[in-house]
């Protein structure tokens, strides 16, 4: 199982998708066509790495939405094995934490495969032409949990903010970009990709 981002090559086009939110509304890339950039975040409800940064991530998305950067979150986990990640629970989380962005369910896990998502959280930022500009960590903070060496760094979104600011200013992508780390994406039996 892979616990960090695959770090696909920059410049790749964003794969299209047609995914529902908890209420059944379908979203595609066209819904974000008028944005100056798009952040695609693979998250889930139960992952301690996601929960560790969730409030700051929601605040980041709201702040940068006002600047023209759209955000969409996607959960691709196997909900039979992880019922806390079900669409119903996704809707509850989005409401309780004040998501100002769509939270979509990738039941087939094909979208996660298309994006080469490997962990939660896994972030992919695209420019206005939907070319991959940044992929990597939200920041260097990690939760203190049995399965990971945590730290005491505050959650600030420093890496993501640097990338978003550079993107919106028309500057080159920041370097180096550090892989996001978290829980492995929970693939359905027999559905895991080569990196799963």
C-alpha cells in the first residue's frame, strides 16, 4: 500500500470526471471552467491525516475561492469496508465543517486511478488551462498517531498557499514539491492499481 503521493509529471491535463455529491448532483470539470485554477483534493471522512488539516483546508478553500481558485474534494474509498466514508456521511461532514466546495463520491474508483491518487489527502492543483501545476503536501504538519511519526508543527497550508499564490500571480510552479503523506487510498478488492 502506498502512503504518499505518486507525484505525477507536471503539465499533464486534468482527467475529466462526472461524479455526484451526497445529494446526487453531478459535477464535471466544466463546472470549474471559469476559475483561474482548480485544486482537486482526494480526501475521506475517517483518515486521521485528513482530519488533522481539515479545518485549515476548508478555510484555505474559502480564502482562495475569493481569489479565483476553485476547489473540489473527492472520496474514492471502498465504503463497504469503510462505512464512515459513505456518501451519507460525506454529506454530514461537508455540512458540519462548512465545506464551500463540492465533495464528490468516486464509487468506481476510476477517477482516483485517472489522477494517480494514492493516499488521503492527495492534492492536485491545475492552472486555468487545467494543466497540472502543483502536486504535493498541504504543509509539513503531521498528526501524532500510532501509525505515523507526528510532529508539533501547526497546520498552516504553507506549501499549498505558496503554490496557489504563485499560480494566481502567473509565476512558475514552486520547487521542490514535497509529496503528500497520509492513509493509503482504500481500494475495493481486486480494484487496486499497480501503485495501490
